[in-house]
């Protein structure tokens, strides 16, 4: 399951932002963060947050989640993430969903997790699309439904999420939630392994069976489809 949170991939963008005063505060806060001066980082970020800067909300949420220069405070982390999530920030929605799902003290709420994953997924975040598919597959916070699970796995798989590619490939192989199709199963399981899915080792026996089931012509068609995704 993917719980890794890609919070600071956007910090470089923050560092070069200088279009307004609040962005200058963000830049100061981010530089202080990178230097390990969390006290100053929090000071600058809170000033930016007072001006409704969403990047400040996200960074403060992360700081309190990880306890960087302050005691870990999940309630405070959720408070900051929620400010950004409610305004439509896709990353904050994903972060918030993970906190509700992971069960940090006093915050476990699978229903809220599903709601925030869905909001992020609907905006196109592949990690959120994968997680929403996972929740539907296992009935966590939502009514179990394989067809809906596959729908979200497919969206994430098309965007290159390797674990979603594995799930989609297995769905095509088993016919669970979607019409059985061995060629597409072969395609998606191959892509999943190529892209480093943590599930790839589990698909080896299935791939061996598909090698037997598929005709030479079907394998050639599958190979061409795989090439089209590269």
C-alpha cells in the first residue's frame, strides 16, 4: 500500500516564488526549514499562513506531523492540512486522507479518509486514485465494490502508477470488476514490473501462466501495446 507522502517535491517551486509578499515569507520559511532552523521556519510560515497562503498551510501541516522543531502534534497537523485541503489543494487533500487512514492518535476515520482521497483523485492525483481504488476493493470507509475499485486503478495505471498497474492487470486476469482479458492482463502486469511495483514479485506466477495461455499473435499484440506506453 502506498502511504509515502510526496510533500517536499514542491519546495523548489516555493523557493523561487517571489510574485508577492506572502511568497517572500514562504521562501524565507522554506530556506529556514532546509537549514534546520525550524523555529524561524514556523515563524515565517505562520506569517504567510495569516495571508491564506496554501503552501504555508501544507508545510506547517508537515512540520507538525513529523515533529520538526516542535513536538509531534497530529491535531495541529490536521488543522493546517485541512485549511489547504478545503480550498482545493490536491496535495493537502491526499496528506489529510493519509492521516485519517493511518490511524494516528485520535484521528483514525476511514470515512473521512475516503472522502479526501476522492477529492484528490477527482483532481487527477494518481496516488490518490490508487488509494481510492484500494479502499473500494477492501471496503474501507466505503461500500466494497470491485467495479469502482478497477475504475480508479485504471485511472492511476494510465498515469503510470506501478501498483495500480499491477491491480489492473490482476483484475483483467481474474475478471473481477472488469471483463477478463489476458492480453491486457499481460500488458499491465508487464508495465507494473517494469516500473518497480512492490507487488511485481507476486505477479511472476501469473505472468508465467499468461505466457502459456497467450498465442504468439496475442503476445505480439501485447508487446506493441506495452511499447505504446513507453
